[in-house]
C-alpha cells in the first residue's frame, strides 16, 4: 500500500512520501505498526489538494485492525479535529492512477500512461505538470497563483517565460541580468551553468570545480527545475561536499 492523493476530484496513487519531511523533525519515531508487507513506512497517509491549491493531510492509517482503534492523525497531531494543512511539505510529488499502468519495454519500473507531478512549497502547490510514458515527455503544465505569492509578480513572469520555452537560453540570460541588478547571486549561477553547457565534459568538470562555491545555492527544487537545471543541481551537491 502507498499513500494516496485526492487531486481534481479523483483519488490517485502517490509515489512520494511527503510525511517523511515532518517525521525527520520529531525527536523519536512515532508508533507506526503497519507491517512491512503492508507498508514499508509503517503507515499509509491520505492527502488532498484543495481548490485553492493547498495541500492537506486528511487521513493516517498506522496499525492493523486487530490492534485496536487507530489513533490516525492524532498520533502526530493530538489536537487535530480534522485535516491538517501540510505546511511542512516543500518537494515534488509524483502521482499516477493505478489503472493507468502500461507495459514497460525496458523491463524495469512500471510505466504510467499519465503521471501528474506537483511542485509544492510550504504546503502550496506552485506548479502542476503532466507527463506521459516514463515521465520524459511533458504534455501539459500550469503554474498556480502561488508562484506570484512566493516570487513576486515580476520574477514570476520570468519563471513562466523560461518554463514555457526550455530550449531557449535567452529568457534565462535576461533573467540573470535582472538578478544581477538586484545583487542576487543566482544571476551568476545562471551564467555559470549556461557557460558549462557549451563546454566539453572535461572542461566543464574543471570549471565546476573552480566555481564549486557558486553551486551551494543550486539545489534540486522548484527553482532549478523551472530553469531546466535539475541535472546540474543533482551533481552540484557531491562537488560542494568534496570542496
């Protein structure tokens, strides 16, 4: 069993574990009792994205029926009388309908005919993307109003333009100029990544090592994803750690 999500009025399988970010802040692991052959986390959580594009924790199953009443949400939130706003969640959530599994010609993980990725910041859904197959082909995307709430209207306009045409470097460089004018170090990061993309692998490795400190701010998350820097962000952390 996996977590599940209500999104656009439909119940979907959730291939992410957004509760883990909260659990890592607790002094001790809660009394989760679901056996591993039922849930590898010891619990099954239910989630909902509401009409205002906020994420809520709505249900929590923590023990088998033969072990008495399940405390549910109150195991983590003793005062809860209903769903809890998931303000601790800042990550990408991946969801698919169980009935949409297709044969995988590569013979590894399941292929879903349609996947929904939700980028969440502090419990607010900022970006919704639809993918087909192995998640390599994006077929739809929309930002919510929370993008402006987090970044402000002017910066949000840059991010919308960049996301709409990922193959064009020009919007990213214009955005870098705008950041430079505000002494924002992300402008230098954009210029560095764009420069690396035009280098040979060997030269790029040397350049990354020479500017490892600039990669401290390049982490996997919504900003790097929108700019198309997810792969660079994934390699930045080992470089910084070694430096």
